[in-house]
C-alpha cells in the first residue's frame, strides 16, 4: 500500500503548493507516475488525480499545459475532467487532446464545436470515432476547410441530411469538390448533383463511380433522389412558344431526330435547339440551355453519349456550340473526349438527371 499512499500524498502536495515552479515539477512527477500504468490506480485515486490535475493545469504556463495535453492524449486513463479542460484551452494546448483523447465524450466534442474556434473544429475532424451528430454539427458550424477535412476522414459517419448539406455547399465551393467526389460514402444521386460544378478530372471520377455501380444500387439511389434542378435563368426566352411550336411540328412530321440539331444551330435557332436537344436526350429545358450557353462540352458529351448520338454528330454540335474555330485539332479533341465517356456510366448518370427534371415519383418511370 506504500505506492498508493505516496501517490495520494503527491496529489495533496500538488493541490496545496503555491509556487508555480514547484507545482510544475510536482505535476510532471505525478503525471508520469499515474499515466505510466493507469490500470494500477484505484478509483478514488483516479478521481482525485483528475480533479486536482485538471484544476491546477489551468494556472500553469502554456508550454506546461501543452506537455500535459500530449500525455493525456496518449493515455487511456479516465481523465474526463482534465481532458475536457484541456480541450477547451487554446488550440496549441487543445489540439492533441481533441484529436486523440479517449477521455472526451461526445457531449464534450459537441461543446468544443459550439464554443471554440474553427481550428478546434478542424482538430475534431481528425478523430477516429466521429459519429453522425458530431459530423452534422461540424457541417453546420464549420468553414469549408473543416468540412473538407471531415470528408477526408474515412471513418467519419455522416447521415444523408448532412451529405445533402455538403452537396449544396459544394455547388459554390471549389474547396469541397475533390473531398466530396472522393468520399466513398456519398450517395450516388448527391454525387451526380455536383457533376456540373466540378472540373473535368473530377467529372471523370464521378463517371467511373457510375460505371462500377450495380443495377440494384442504382435503383436504390434513384428512389431516394428528391432533388429538382432549379432554373438559373428565371423567365423563358421571348421566342420560347414560337420555338416550341416549330419543334412540335418537326416531331409530328417524324423529323425530330438528332441530325436536326445541327440544322437548328446553323440557322441560329438557339431556343428551338435547346427545346429539341432537351427532348431528344430527355432532360429539362433549363439544363439543356445552361450547358449549351456555358459551353460545357464535358457534360454535353455525357448527355449525347447516354442518348446514343454518334461521334460525328457530337463533334459537329460541339464545334457549333463553342464557335471558336480550331479546325481539325478541335475535331480530334472533341472526338477523343466523346470516346472517353463510358456509355453505361453516361446512361446511368442521365437517369438521375431525368429524375431531377421530372421531380418526385419520376424515379419509378425512369
């Protein structure tokens, strides 16, 4: 019983000591003894250590608290009070405890998110035990760099609502693009939602994910797709009705086939082209207009490939849409781009866009 008695005496000395220098030495001594073999401490001794060390540490200089925090972060000792105090300290002190300490409860972590800085939240994203509540809180309060780090944590658990919130933010935040696309747990329909907002390399990664998904996974994702593609343009063009009548007439005559798109572009009937293109690939008018006016050749390649257009027609449409010359070099470039789009993946992605264009309930009809 000599060792426990000595430890108890050291704790009492630590609590009574007024000198900062002596207190630091006592703290190092008792901490090294206690954390070396926490399983050998009895419950009373553990509780007393937690109370006294947690209280004393707040009065010590930063470097001493940093040293203590590193030791607590690596220990399995039941130091809930000490760990919490350190987690609420300056980020230099708090970081190792927030990132690694098992003594912090979920409530402690949520309090850190609500009360402390973005750097504290960034430290939370490094933890190996992040649950859905913590993820939700991080996305609600964290800056994009925090959310990006959370997405890169392979063990973090996130529910659909949280992924939906991140998908919405990713539409306008390039910082989130790569982490969101590369996260292995993002629902397929939400992954498809950001397709139009990311650069070419990430679009190809999305296509590869669609290419590898099973029919059952695709159907399950389609059934949960509740998103609608909102118009970025507001009112319809002034010539919309006239253009619609022209396209309807073509359809009635049996002339509404992919090659007519080239004719409409060459006649500068842009609105009629949008309507005809949207009808032929079976997507929303606003989406077709958005892609063409944005000269989004990657996305047009996916739509044309998914709808079964031949390579030559796609290349001609692309040259007319971009209207920047380029001759044979552009022809070859667009042709290669078209061939690189996997047909099955394009068809699966296109099904999501049809669901978004048609609204709830369209998944069953897609």
